[in-house]
C-alpha cells in the first residue's frame, strides 16, 4: 500500500471554504495551520495528489475551531465547490446522463467519486438504495494514522453536498455505525 492521498482540488476547496468563514473563525483556524502546508497545497495542480497528512492538518484545525457540526457544514460547502471544478464536472455530467439528476442516481456512483478523489483511504460501498434512502459504508480508513472522527464528519458533509447537488431539498445524512479501531463507518442518507 502507498501513502494515503487526496486530490489537491479537495484540499484547495477546503481552504477556499475556510476563507469564506467569518474573520474570527477563519483567523483561529489558520493560526493552527502551518503556512508551509497551505503554500504546498495551493502550489499543486488540482489533479495532483497531496499527502493526506496535509489535508488532515487543515481539517483537524477546522474541527478544533468549528466543532463536529461546524465541520460537517464546512465540508458540505467544500464539496459543493469541488463539484463545480473540472475535476468532477465531467464525471457528474456523465453520471447524470446515465442515471438522471436524482439523489439515488448520484449516490449509486459515490464509490466512483470516492475512488477518483482518494487513494489508500478505504473503500466506499453502497449497501442499499431505495426510492428515497440509501446506506453507504466506508471500510479500511487508516484510523491509526488520522483522526477518524474528523474524517467521518468531513465525509458526512460531502454526502450532504451530494444530496444538495442532486436537488434533494430535504436530504439528510446520519451516522448509524462507527468503528474507530477499524476505520469503518456506515451512513444512512434520506431525501
């Protein structure tokens, strides 16, 4: 196995979302982030891979200031911004062309989106998709290396963004099972 990584576009979108926060919160978060990490992340092309420890350095700082629910909201905004980047736009256009613009159609491809944006960060799989409900499970996240609670919150925000992007007005995401020791989490999505 290689080093856990994430697309630079994701971390760059996270930094953009942080820059849009109010001055006090933004200042507190960025005071916790090594400026050299920010420079390294912003210097990469969006398609490049950044080491996950850099991404989590920023994410952990945001969670420390914003708390769990604040981080979920921040990652919702981060992912909505990522959906508008060329990195994912072509993929989403193809997905909508095949499955239509529905939450279920997009959720059915969430594992492919996850594979496109992460490396060595576990596998996202869909257990069930019904008319207005789905269950997704992430297994194999390297929880021994990174804050799993932080990652669970961030992924919840990304899933909320997925529902919002697919025009699910009443979309909800909740964690139904979480095993920190093994890096496994199951989400239930409804819309």
